[in-house]
């Protein structure tokens, strides 16, 4: 082991340096031209209506800020109204012309329909649906005694996206809008102790294959 460590200490630093030396310049050039290319095809978001689930924290919160900085109108949905109010205020300061908050639990089909209806009722349209709401679970499959305890995981991570997308599809068809699905690498590379979470994300990946043509 000492011999191996000594060998790695001797070889790894110069190898890493040379790799970075040859990799970074072409990567920087690629990033530059890719950003220029994307600028020609960037979607104009100002005035678009975006519904984001799970918008009270994490990825959903920061997506709200990103859309707001491009001038999009936002409908922010989550269970924690106090946090939603804070995110909504920050989004307004970043440039969102209009922001509404909707207290909703995506595991409940009635809530999913209500938040889509509320969004369209307020703004008159829907351009982007961002399916972001999700919860996690870590346990060994054989250690689970009460399988019903994991029903909420599937209801939120999978069915919550299915419900919301189904109710949003007619409005997205009218606006030629988009369905954005926030998934996880667990759908392609399942991790240990995450059996139920992996399964819920596999379904999400299938849902992300929906295209405007399939509306």
C-alpha cells in the first residue's frame, strides 16, 4: 500500500496538470461557441406564463428567479405558503411583472387541477409547466415493513407530475408551450438504499419524453 501511495503521489500531480493543460483550452473554446450558438436560438421569455411546482425552495426556487430575471410571469406552487411569499417577493424584485402563489400538494389530484385552473384563470394562458416538486427516501428495500408508507413518494414524484401535466396539456397546446421535467440521475443510475426513489424517477424520465407534437 505504501508503494502504491508513493507511486500515485509521484504520477498523479503531473498527469492531472497535463490533462488540464490540454483539456481546458479546447473546452473553453467549445463553451464560448456553444454560448454564441445558443444565443441565436434562445427563447424569448418576457411575458410568458410559467407554472412551477415545488417552488418554495431548492431547484424550484432558483428556477423561479431565473425565469423572473427574463421577465416571465410566474405561478409558484408549493405547500409552504410563507416560503412561497418570500420567493414571490424576490422574483418580483428580479423583474417578474406578475407573480401569484398557490398553496397546493401535487400528490392530490384536485390540487393539481386547481393550480392549473388558477394560473390560467389569472393570466389567461400557460406557456411553461415546470414539474419540479419531489421528495426523497433512503432505506433498504427489505427493511421496509409498511409498504403504504411509500405511497406518498410515488404520489408526489410520479403521479403529481402526471396529474399536473394532464391538466396543463390543453393550455400548452394552445400556446405551443413546454413541459419541463426536473428528474434525477437515479433514473439512469440507481443508487443503493433508494429503491422507491429510483422507481419514482424512472417514471419521471418516461414523462420527460413528452413533446409538443404528442399533445
